[in-house]
């Protein structure tokens, strides 16, 4: 499959929201609720977010089949809202989007999170080099699982006296 990756833009908002909702329906079934931000977010909210956030989309031909959003600080690439068309999950699109985001970043580390019942997500992130750094109990028998990956060694500050 030929996957084209490009920067996400506010013009992608409608397609991104469609993919996001389709992708997160399986998460809603796993967790027994559709009351989660990727499913309740509106088109206007996605447009506003895409005007501020960086990210990537994946297309197969003209079809948008995946999206990832990121925010970056000097120390950390924060990865969120990875969404892949349900009929193409498991085909390497998520991995391709993660790699694009990581390559573009200058941060020494990347962080993302998923739910403890999201076994496919956990397997993907672990296979991409992410390691669990924190688990936050949600009080309902599930946890948020935070994972990090070293992207590059931090550059030490030069001593001005050298």
C-alpha cells in the first residue's frame, strides 16, 4: 500500500473528524462509553485545534486514512489523537504517522497515552520503542497508560568558560 504523509492543516478538519470518530468507536466499545473527547469533539473544535496544533495525515490515493496531532516543547513531543480508518488498522499507517512525527521533532523525548484496555495500541506503541512510564488509575477498573520514547540524546549545555 502506498501511503502518502503530509502535514495536517485546518482544511483537513472534516476528514480528520470523520476518521477520528470512526477509529474511536472501537475504543468506546472496549470502555463501554462514547463519552470520550475524540467522539464528542465538534468540527469547529477540530478546526480550531488544527489551526494551533502540528500533525500529519496519511492518505492512500485521495482518501484520508489516518491522522496524528502533536504539540512540542523543548523537552517533549506530546503525541495525541492517533486515528486510523478502521478498515486499514494494522496496515502500518499508525507506525508511519508516528515515525513522521518523531522525525520532525527536535525534542529529546516523545510521550503519548492510551487506555489500559487498548491492547492493540499498547502493542503498537511498545513495538515502536515506547515504554510505560506512568499508570493513572481512573477509578473504574481502567487506567491511563503514559508511555515515552527517547528520540535523541539531549544536547548538553556548553560551559561558557570553555
